[in-house]
C-alpha cells in the first residue's frame, strides 16, 4: 500500500471535513532526509472538528497519534496545516 493511502486511512479516524495529503519529496531530492524512496517529505492540510478546541501542540500530537509510530517512523519531514 502506498504511504499516501496509509496516511489518508490513518487520519480518517479524526473524521476530517477536508484532507489533503501532498507528497513533497521531489522538492527535497538530494537534500538531507531524502532516502530515495520518493516518500520522505509530506504535507497534510486538514480540517477536523475534533481538533478545533485543541491547542496547536495538542492538534499536532493528535495527528501524530492518529498516524502512529509505524507511519511516523517512515517520514523524514511532515508539515501540518490545520484549517
């Protein structure tokens, strides 16, 4: 299964109203953290009502928890934009 699909499936637990999962690895080719997999750098744009009343840190922690250690362990860089 592609990492993008795994990320989407995992974040489904947050019941997002809006979710974009962008693979930005090509923008970082040859830079630190580029492992050659083409799946090292990601951006998530998410709007989920369950995140609304949380602090910024709590929101990021909730996203990391939803993704879990297996997915997080395979990502070098994760940008999170919460709407």
